[in-house]
C-alpha cells in the first residue's frame, strides 16, 4: 500500500512540473479560443536546437563510453519499433470501420519516435535527479526507422496482395508485370527517414559530439537554453493537440481508444525489455524510462510526411489526428509521469 501511495504522490508531483504544465496550459488556452500563435519558423528552429542538443549529449557520451553498453538497448529499441506496427496490424486493423492501411500507418506513427516527447522525458529525469545514460537519446533512430520501414513495407505488401486477388482474371504476363511495378523498395524509405528534419538534426548533433569537440558551445549555448525552448514547444504542442481533436470526428472512434491505450501498452513492453537490459547489463533505471517513453511516443515531425509518401492511400486524418490530438498529450502528460513513478517505485525496493 505504501508503494502505491508513493507512486501516486510522485505521479501528481510530476504532473506539476514546468514541462507538463506548459503542455496543459497550451491545451487550456486553445480550448478558451486564444488567438496566440507561435510562427512555424520559430517552432522549427526550436525543434532543431532541442534535437541537436540531445544529439550532442549522446555523441559526447558515446565518445567517452563503452559502445558495447548500447547493443542490447539498441536491439530492444528496434524490436519494439517493429512490434508496435504488428500490434496495430492485429488489433486496431481488426476493429469495425478501421481500414488496414490506416491501422498500419497509425502503428508506424506510434512506433516512430517523438523528439519533443523524448526531450520532455530527459528534462523530467534531470529534475527528479534520476540518473540515465547520456547516450540514451541516441536510441531514437534505432526505434524510429524500423517502425516506419515496417509499416510502409507491410502496408504495401497488403495492398499488392489485395490487388492480386482483384486481378485474378488478368493474364499471367500482366500479373507478373504488375507485381514487379508494385515491388516495395526499402532503401528509399530509410533514406527519407534519415533526411527528415528531426532525425537529421539529432544525427548531426550525434556526429559532432562523437567526432568533434563541441563542449564549449554545448555548455555555453545549447544546454542553458534547452529547458526554456522546451517549454515553448510544449505550449505549441498543447495548442496543436486541441486543434487536431476535430480531425478524429472524421474517422472511427476506435482511434480514440487506441490513442489512449496504445502509449501505455507500448511503453510497458519497452519498460519490461529495459528491465531485462537493466539486470543483464546494468542499464540504468533512468535509461529504462527513456526507452519506455520513446516507445510510448508517436512521431510528430518526420513520421507524417514519410508515411504520406510511403502509404499514400492511408487517411492522414486517422493516423495524424490520433497521434497529435491524443497520443502525444497522453505520452507526455501521463506516460512520462507513470514510467518515472514506476522506476522510482522499483528503485526504492
């Protein structure tokens, strides 16, 4: 009983943190019809600086640490990203009025990673004085890319199979010609993911931290500005989440249920695998929280355009609405405090 009460107290305390307060504040002012707007160009600069800082932190840490420590967490990250897509394929896609391609696109977006959610988690870990590996942020691409690639490949295989069944009357020659034209190419998907603004910024910071000596600019500029910039981004995301709620009215209500439940399910799977790494290799509890949070998050920057290009027949109102309107606020507002509280409870035992 004491463990439960301590967990609930920590949960409420974390909801009052500056990061989560700005997210809730953004949703509230949008609900009251505020005309406040943050220019998109400023938001892009903020995202670039936040993810570059995370990349720099990871690069500097990797340069000064043993790379073998990353192997198991990185492998688990990729596994979770792929698994999330198949969970959507065999749960969400089976529900009434949910198209399979829409479910796969939604699974891909929820399997991909939100840089802003990860940044919020790292900030809260520091506020709670919970230690984590500085390279934990570098797990981002290991989960993000496999999820997007899996979603697009499985969706196209499904569509090709559907076309073959509908074209059974065609001649064998025409059939093979159509099959060749519809072949799924994986490298363009990976390339587009790597060239996305979010992943590009983080990988740039990672490379600079790994191969250069950016400590002076890191300590003098990126690190001090991080929390202030993150609070502005949380405010923007809160307002955007509220504005996106209307999009979910256009699709099946099952997306609302999925958006609420999936972040916790995905995060718990990653948390469990993280605990395996914790006992096997000494992966910190803070690192376990980071792994769980990036699994609970859904991509809000690079994922949507990648899925639009890779699965053009999927309905953006379904997967983007589910992610931005509900999935991201749930991940930031509830999953981060939940997994932080869970880690603190386990650490106190």
